[in-house]
C-alpha cells in the first residue's frame, strides 16, 4: 500500500520506518522544518535504539521518503496515518480537509495520535462532509500509541498488544492487513469501538501511574516503620492477583507522554462531571516523591548544603532515552541550586537536553565520565537506572569522593554491600 504518515512524534517515525520495512511505500510528512532538515541529513531527534538505522535502510531502499507537511502531496496514498502530538487536534482536522478533495477510491485514516476521547469520531465526522466516489470506503479508525520510549521500535515490530477501534468490518480488515507482519506469533489485536480504544489507552496509563505512586507511598511508610520495601515488593509481586509489574518504588516518574496521558485522563473525568480524586492524588504523590532524595540529603547534612558539591548520575526520565521531560532530576537540580550547591552531572545520553534546559551555569558542570562527576563530591545521587550504573567500582568511588554518601533513587544497589565499602546509603524505603 501507499501510506502517508503525518507527525513529528516518535510514534510517527517508528510507524513510518516499521511500515516501510514490511514492504509498503511510505512517505513521512514532517511539519517542523528543522526536524525535516535533520532527518534529510540522517539525524533523528530521538535516541531510540535501532530506529535511525532502520530509517536509513528504508530510505536507501526507496520504500521510505520524506516530505514537507506544509505542502500538498502530488497524490494521496491509500492510507493516512496520523501520529500527531496531543495538542494538534485541529491540525489533524485541517489536514483531512486539505487532502479529502484529492482522494481517489478507498481511503483509510489511522489515528494513532493521543487526542481526547472521542476524537476519532469527530475526525470521521469531518471526513463525512466530503463527497467520495460511489461505493468507496472512507473510514477513520483509532489505533492508540502504546509505545514505550527507549523500546519503541521493538514495541511496534513485536507488539504485546494493539488496541483497534473500528466501526466497520472493512476498516478492521484493512488495519489487520497493515499489522499482519507485526502480529504473527499470536493475535494481539483487540478490536473495540474507537472511543473505547482511546479510553483504554488512557486507563492503562492511569493504572500504571497509580501502582507506581502507591508503591512510593508504601516505601515512604516503610522508612518510618523500619521495614525494607524490597521484601515487601517481592511478597506483593508473588500474589497472582497483583503481579510484579510496576511495583518498583523510586524517586518519581517522568516522561512527557506518560505524565500527559495521566493528566488527560484526569481532565476527561472532570469534563464528564466526575471528580478525579484518585488521579489527582497520584499526580500529587509523584511530584512529592521527586523531592524525597533531596529531603534525605538535606537531613543528612543537618540542613547545611550551601557550598557543597553533589554528583548526579542519570538525568533522563528513564534509561535508553535522552529525554528529560518532567524528569525527577529537574526538581532535584532546582532544589540543590536553591541551597547553593554545585552540581556535577553524568548521563549517557541526556546531557545535550539538560544543557538546553539549564543553559550555561557556574553551578552545573557536565561530565562525559561518571567517576569524574563523582570526584570530590559530598554525595552521589542516582536518579536514572542506566545499566552502566548498576555495578560501579565502589572502592574507586569511595576513594575519590569527599564524603562516601550514596542516595539511590531507584533501589538498584544492595544497601549492605555498599555499606561494607564504607558508604552511608539512602534508598527509597530500603534498610
């Protein structure tokens, strides 16, 4: 098929590359001029494992082309794939109005954008205003973006789950054919109505955020009770009614997409006349959790932090990404700077983003080597659980730091082991 993908999102790039790799003729239309120029030069705005290589391979093969979304295409493809940012709803409607007049024959519109619940139906209503050839199908379906940044490409190529919101059998069959190369091990496509698919996507994010915030509350309570949350976590996860996923306490979740989904669900509840008390509390717990390590550091030094040097390992909101959107590191940095602390930072991928966010500051020093960041530090704070941080050279750290103090925001280190190397250790609910 000839597929036109519109969007400047990670989801748009992944979908375009994946669909081209399965043999379709795909054009990725980008509205951001700088992003389009970067893509044409072989650079991605995302640090997504395997994506740049796949895109380059598909461009070289001729199956994937790049286009300017501001210009009308010479011909409209059989499929329009929308993967736009949540605040681009009106842009999506305008695009349908621009392209509809050029459509010849059947036209499938796949909405993978995280728009408000009901948006696929309103897009269908916009499409229904136009006259198409007699007997031709023109349908809009919802295929919510369930991709996880850092594993997005594999999440498309070998998806664990697809939510397909389709009102017609013709549209369902078309999407099933598009997904067939990525749905071979077992059928993981769940078919429902469009607004049910849209709502399910938000409900999943809300449930995961609730589990995370609940575990953070339990970890903070464990601190006061003298309980090790790691043993509690294992006990809870062994209960088949609960399971192990998303039971890891930490210093708060971040990420633009995840946070925005939860806020969108809360907004949807409020607009419908229901009080979003649980989700409001989840978001408040998460923001409070971003400060938990700072409070431990502040108490350790008896509230006297001015003039100290603190090292941070990991500022990305999660491993395998260079993004810092809503990351706990931002709250930590602001709190440390407010106390007159000089901060030395290492992260495998996110330093350019951090520099862009913070600008040039005398109290922020970026390091290419994690041990140089920790040298002469009064404390080392771990905020992102990059694999390179799991097994550091603890004797080397203890020797180079001014004070052997570790604050583990992801509970990746064994408290007894690091204490044996002479460190003071604070985790999230760890003993």
